[in-house]
C-alpha cells in the first residue's frame, strides 16, 4: 500500500519548517476513484487548529475515503494533503506520532483486557498520556481489567477513542464515532468529544447524524457524491436555508379532497423564504413564526383549504441538506 | 523507551503470547494433541511378542507336526472348509496332505502367510526326520531406535512444528486483517517489521515449550533415543519452525477471510502430511515424484530430525535438508514482505 500523496505541492514543504502555526489540515483538489466509482470528486478544505470539524453526509458521500486519505491510509489519485504543515510523502513517521485515528469497524482482540490493549497502543508512541489517564478520560476505570469481548458497543467505541488519544495527538480523526450506538451511549461519547474540544484539541469527525455535527462541531462540511456542497458553522448553514424555522403541513379541501396547492402562491406570502413539497407535505422556511404563521392560515382559509398535520420546528442541518439535494439525509 | 514495558516489540510479543494462552483450543492442538497421537501410535505399534499364526492342516499328523512350531497355531480342517477359512482370512495357510507329499495353500503377497509357509514346512520336514545341517541358536534383541515409535516421533515433531507455525501465524494475521485491526495498527506509528517480528519471537518462545514437552514425553514414556547433539537438534527445530512461519506468513499475506486462509493452509499442508514421511517412509513413493517429495520442507525437516535423533548424524552431513529448509525460509519470507496486504 502506497502511503505517499502524489504530486506534493512545494508550499507544503516550505510550511514544514513552521509547524506551530497555519492550518491543522489543508486539502487541495483531492480526487479518488475506486474502479468506476468516483468517491472523492475534487475537494478543497482548510481546517484550523483547535477546531472541531465535521464531514457530514449520507453513506457513500465520500466521507470515509476523504478522512482516510487525510490519515495517510489511502493514496489519492490527485490533489494534495498537508497535516500540521507536513506531508505524508515526506513526514509519514512524524505524522503517525502526532495524529490519533479512530477507524470505522476496528475490532480489537477480544481476549485482551482494556488495559492491555491501551498499553500495547501506548508502546507505539514516543510520547503521550499515561494509560491510567486515558482510561480515566474514556471513563473505562471499571472495565480496565475486563476483556474487550465483554464490553458494550459504547464501551468498545470509547476504547477505540482511548487508543486514538493515548499518543496525546495534536490532530484527532474520528470516523463515524457514534454509528450503531444507542442514544445513551451516543450522548456519553458526545460528552467525551466535548471534553476534548474544550481542551483545545483539533478534531475532525465524519458523521451522518446532523444532530451530532450540529451539537459537537464548530464548522461543518456537508458532502454529497464526493463533493462538498456546503461549508460553514452550523448557524451559517442553517441561516442559508433562508429562515430559522421550518413550517410543515398538508392541506385538504373542506370536501376532504387533497388539493394541489400552488407553491408560487405560498412564496408570495411575506416572510416565507422557500417552499417544497415532500410526500404531500408542504415545507416552508420561515424567518419569524409569529408574523408569518397567521398569514399562512388566512391565505389557506381564503382558498377554502384546511391545513392538517400543521407543525413547526427550528431549522436544522437536515433541512440544509434537504434544501441542497432535495433528498433526506437519513433516507440514504 | 526506557523500560521494557514501554517497548513496542516487547508489548507486541507479549500480546501474541497472551492471545495464544487465552485460546484453549490452540493450547490443545499445540501441546496435547501430539502427545495423544504419540501415545496412540505407541500403543498401536508396540512391540508385541511375535504373532502366533493360525494355520490349518487336513490330517492329524500334519497338525501334530505343525504344532511343534511355537510360531503356529494349527487346527484340523478338511480341504473345502479350510479353503473357505483361508479366503476369509481366519487362517493364513492350509497344509493339504497329497499322495505325493504336502501342498501349502496361501497368499504369497501376505508376509504373515509367507512366514507361516516357512514355519509349517520346516515343522513338517523336521517331523519327517530332517535334521539341521548347521546348528543354529537364537539371540533375541529389542533395540531402541529401531521401533516404529522411534521412527514416528521425529515425524510427529516435524508435523507439529509445521502445524503450529502455519496455523499460529496464518489465522492470527488473517483474523487481524478481517477485523480491520491491521489497518488500525498501520494508522498508528507501530513499526510494521515489529508486528511481523513479534510473531516469530513468540513462535520461538513457544517452540521451546512445545518441543521440550513433546520430546520429554517421548523420552520418558517410550525411551525414544537422542543419538545426535541436542544443540543441533534444537537448531533444526528452530530452523524448521522459522521456515514454516515464513510459509504461514506467505499464506496469510493476501487472504482477506478466514475461510480463504483455511483453504490455503489445507492446500499447502495436506500434500506434506501425505508425502513427507510422517507416518511411513517417504521412499515408498515412486521414483518419479521423489525430487518433489524431497523438495518439500516437511520432508527435509523430518529427514533431518530422524537423522539427528535416530542415527546421530552431525549437522555438517545434513547440508541437503538444511539447505532446503533455508530456501523455504528465505523465499516465502521475501515474497510475503513484498505482497503483504496491510488492510
């Protein structure tokens, strides 16, 4: 397996002399094709030190391929990657010592204990935290002498996280850290990520849970079909939908027939930024609920229509994805 | 890196050891199974007193004559019934009185029947008054080292070294690959050579226990001889184990699933179980395939182990098998380093 990044950019060489400043991660023109599937289709990205950054997208969007290229596990077909001002081509050894990686689906040996597993990983790093500290950080104290095979899904995931942290990394990659976990275990893991983030660590994670990205991250890149289709803070992205709130309803005529309601008529109402129909459900993005909702009701009444299933929620990253792709994230 | 506990090669090797010791099945196959096999074979092929052969005679005087031989147990039986008994193997020879003398019915491809023919005729001739031209007497020996158990112990040792090396390496590596653990290791700063070296180191440590237990048992229970230098025997065991470890590494270098690896291992080991002379001498195979048989690492290993243990031949006279083992160490190791799949 080649670890090198082809066509290294000269700037990254120059930058290697100055590793204390500059972006934690810089990607330019990244492309990767597997057989006839384009996994990554031209990505440019810069992530600052101390940032907690999410690659958000449905399965198959190219998140894992992107993060594995950044981790030096996959060679890109084109483009360059620079981590901490260094390049996989020239500084792989150094980078391995300075980053922490948690992969999807790693199964640690079931017959080793938590402590033994961590001691093994600790031995690979020149410097790092003590095994005791990282067990405390991952809240695995009670399980330190338990075999990995006896751990719950959430505990296994925290162990994977602990293995990524044991070298005290400057840059932490987490690939789908909460996929497959129950809600409680997810929240537990979020607390751990929060803790790391507050401690000033640079974290790059992938997820297909929009609430996870929204809750944990300073900035989010939404990926679809190997491209970044939106980039910004969760607030910026949500604002880009054009309203803070989403209004959803279906309509029937007073006779009980379902009625094709004209979208243009709705967007003409002041305060409504956009309109779309999903499975008979009208979705409107709205700036101010208290002024706009009465207008919607009166407009519907004027047309002799009765709204049903009327509800509102604050706009989320999910709505951003829907707006940009016309598809739901969780459908994938 | 100051203390041993923080050394990654030490930790990797200790991990291999822990995982092996926590796998009861592996312990059985490596330590218990060869001993059970040796016990079973030792019992089956123990040196019994010479067999007494059942034979038939058609007249009382023939039966009388043959019963003088202590190697024969004759019964009186008529020719038709005797022929039937012969056909179903209850007797190995039928002596038939003919007007002009005696006819012996037996299967000349059966060694027991041939023995019975010699003993019966000798007894019949002696009863008829024949005397020995030269006086002879018997001086019986039971020489250790010439028994079947002596032959089979080096064979079992070679087979065990092959099995534990190939299974030990092959399954562990393929399992780690299948569970994405190899990929996780590669994502850490672990030196890759240390991962592979940890297998060889743990193998060598296990080897000491494995060989001592098995040979100690063979020595204590069966009195199997060690005629050659023990140091050279140790060297041969290490070389054999390393060669098969290299082969195991090669088998494991690409396989993505346990099923694929398991099939490959059987494909590699089965011909050797049959051809390499574990249970019987490899020289029984036709001359055309002898070059192939002798190019197999297990044949080389067993030949060398037998030469050392049973004949006391020094290493400098075992250049052939040692060279074969070296070739099987170097070539698969180089190839697997090139083609090894880390993810």
